[in-house]
C-alpha cells in the first residue's frame, strides 16, 4: 500500500515538473541574449542564442535577395514580439513590437 502511494506521488511530482517546464517554453528575451546578437549572423547562430521557439512571420524574394523574418514572442512582462529580418540568410536587422496587456480588450 505504501509503495503504491509512494510510486503515485513520484509520478505526480514528475508530471507536475514536466507540465511546468512545458509552460515555460515561451521565449524570454534577456539583455544577455540580445547583447550576444550581431548583424550578419546566420539564422542558425541566432536560433542557437534565442532558441527554436520562433515563427516564420514572412518569407519572400526581392529580386535575387531572399528575405525571411523570424518572430519570437515574449510574455514575460508585456506581450512583446521580437522580429528578426534575414537577407540572404544573414541577420540584417531586428526590432521589437510591444503590446501592453492592459491595452488589449477581450471581446
């Protein structure tokens, strides 16, 4: 009886840790991560620093130049989107769009 309850407690604890870690997969942009970025980096270098939890927001050709925009969403304090623009697979620029949680109306 005690062994079964102990095994159930261990399983429950493991599931709680697993679910908690899954909920933290949203990107958290820290100054350390952002300071490590440099213009001209490859997409692979950027995703090594920031992680793989991005969305491809845009992909297009401008003549012979391939443009790809990666979007990272950070919910840490406000609802922020970080957009990283790659030209021919090299980081050309990045910027942040901020949406205040107080300013969003739910209908």
